[in-house]
C-alpha cells in the first residue's frame, strides 16, 4: 500500500481542532490534485460541514471504538482511497499515533491550545502538554488577546520543543509569532558573560541563531557541567534542565572543540579518566555545519577553571521562564 501524507491535529476538547481542519481544507487547492480523508477520534461541539467538504473532495469518518485503531484506519483507507489524511485527536489519547498503519506517513503535526483554559491545563496536565508539544511542528495559542500574556510561558514551551513554530491567534483570528526570546545580555558586545540565569536564553537563541555569537568570546563565570559524550573523547558543556517534570530531564549543551594550540581541550585542564566535571570556561564561539548541513555553535575553550558544583544541579526551565 502506498504511503499517504498524514497530518495530525492535537488538542484538548474544544481547542478548535475541527475548525482548524475545515479552514485548511477550505483555503487550499489540494482538491484539484487529490482527495482528503478526515479521521476523527472525538466529537466536539463544532460539527464538520460535510457538504462543503464534499466540494473539496474531502470526507470525514468517526471512530466509534468498536474496532482496533489499526484495523479501522485500514478499512477507511480502503473505502475512500485518499491521497491525504487529517487526523483529529484529543491530547488524552497519548498512544494513538503508535497504532496508525505504516502507510500513514505523518508529515506534519499541529497542536492547538485554547487560551481560556490554558492556565488550568498548564498547571494540571503539564506532562500531556509536553508530550503533545514535543511531537508538533506548529503550536497555536487560540483566542489569546495579547502577546504579553504569553511572555511568561515562552521559555518553557520552547524548551519542550525548540524546533516548533509558535503562533498566537487573537480573538479576531489574526495570527502572529507567539513570543520572542528575552536576552539578558547584549549581542552588540564582542564578549558575553553567561551566568546561571542567562544560560537557557543563550542556549535557545544559539539554537535558532548561531550566527549571533560567531566570533564572540563567551565567559561562563558560574559552574557549568562538562561531559565526555563518546569513546573518542568528545566533550560538551551545558546544564541539565527540567522542561516539564523530573521525568523530562535534558542535558542542553554545546559541543567543545580542541583548541588550536593543544592536542585536547585546553591541554591538561581536563583529566583523562574523567567523564564529567564542573568548571568555569572562557571560550571563543564559531558557527559550523553538522553532518546534515545545519548550522550550529561550536565552542573552543581558551581556559578552563575547575569549580565546585552549584547548590542546585538541575535548572527548572518553567520556573526560570516565569521569573524572567
């Protein structure tokens, strides 16, 4: 069976998933080239306009729970022979995607979050939100009247998925970038000092814009963790960050390169047998390409000072976000 372009639309009940899918089908011209099947795994207050969908060569089917998900999807595909599939699914159905047949090739995932319920869900269903956001290409905050209201959530969501596109949709339907990133240091300076509070903004900004730091000297004046990542002796420096809960710890780090004057990283400053240590670092930054051609920031240490670990070993991305 041929692979079928499949697009997932996540969200809690009444997040606007049905409206989002209908608008996408109404506004594009895919119907001129193929047919669309909507597989709906929940029924909200908004109903699909099946007559309008038919004009766009689109059909909708509803899962009634009587069959296994894989079997149901295959029967729908056999019956409608679609060229594209939209899947409407509730965030509560965490394992749904794992049951899709192999022919349903997920190419895009959109998460919809309704602003009126977001503060409550953010406090009580953080793990579910994190899983949804981490699997999404685009996250839209619907009905948010001001970008200022989203500012306190910006860093926390970007830590959940740094590669996603985040949009704010105001009550009138206007879309814009959901939030920017506040940098607690100046990019106009050739030397930048990084403390514990400014580490996460640096890491997030360097992920999107490594060119901001090309040729600059970065001073990590507070202890930062160094880890040997492979048998070849590759080292990275960074901090362990909690993006959602203690089950979601990530080492958000930069690659360290050997300095020009030494065979290793800063010569004998790193013990041969150590796999992890804490230190303060002065490093020069440069932009390089990885094996996939993507730009990334590489740090070349000029000097390393061994340091005692900080009192708090894990950075709480949510707390830092809301206090910045």
